């Protein structure tokens, strides 16, 4: 099914996507329509244009490709499926994400992966090709975030307040620069075993045409929560 979204109200577009019998959908002339495929499953969707906020929110099992940029709250609380964005992405990408994967060719805004969580085999994953803004992984409770820093090799590729409140999951950063001013609850170390990282980097490169071997040969740091400090001040008045 092919939908021309030019001038179409977001609610009508969402209705067509969800009610159509076809599982393969191409949407042309998208310009700011919100909630595309929100709560949907079993669809393969190609979007030509720039979707609005909450693309794929709460979705469970769709595959969405965006041939352009995307706005805020992409994959909000999604449970499964994949989102592939051939441009840049706004703030709060993967907010409360519970499963599935998001791949972004360019940069992403603030609070990527905020409140991400995992349970059992459901491990959400986000890969950002360029840089990520402030508060990356804020309150992260599970899952994996990878920031490849392509085009940012001469400077840090993550913003201020990275991993604030982080108490689960991992953040991988491809960079020669150790992330600075991390909270005490976060530990940072050089990556020596890339077996967990490699499949995500290779999948990313498969979408966007980068050389996976070259990216994997570079230096990475991994950020993880430290059990020595998590919520310590909630239970003791001793300084640390």
C-alpha cells in the first residue's frame, strides 16, 4: 500500500496505517504527522519525509525505515521491532524503551535512552551514528546504547550529564576522549571484549554503508552503573 500523506491530518494517517490489510506500507510526503504506527505491530513501513513526534510509540514488532529525519520521542515505550532512521533524530529517543532496536545514521538530541529498561530476553538497543546530546542514558535501567561518534573523532561525541541516575544497562562510546564529569554512580572503562558490541555495529553498517571492521578497530569506552553508590544517599546521611 502506498499512502500520499501530503496535507493529511495525523489521525487519518495513523488510521490508514493501522486499518490497512497490507503489511508493507510506503508513506510519501510526510511532514510532521505525529504518532505514526503508535501501538502497531506486524507492519513494514517506509516513510519518505519527516515524521512528527512519537513515531513508533508503544509499537511491538513493526519495522520502520525513515528516509529523512525524525523528531522527538521516537520509539517511546516501544516493546519490539526496529526503527531505522537515515538522518538525524530529536530528543528523548527510546524513552522508556522496553525492547527492539533503533538505528540512527546521524546525530540524536537530548535524553536518548532515558528510562530504558530490560526484562529477561527483552533487551532494548539504540545505536547513534553521530553524536548524542546531554543526559544520554538518564535513569537508564537496562538495555544497550551505542554512540559511534562518526564525524566527531576530534572531540567528545556525548553531551553533558551523560548517565545521570543510571542504574542498569550499558553505554558504549566510540571515542578517544573519556566522557568527563560523570556522576559517581557511573563507572567507565576501556572496552577489551567487543563481542556484545560487534553485532550492533555490523547491523548499523549494513543499513548505512559504513565499514564495520574499521569502526570496530577503534577505541571504545563502556559506562556502567556502580553498585557502590546507587541511591546511597536515600538510605544514609553519611557523605561519600
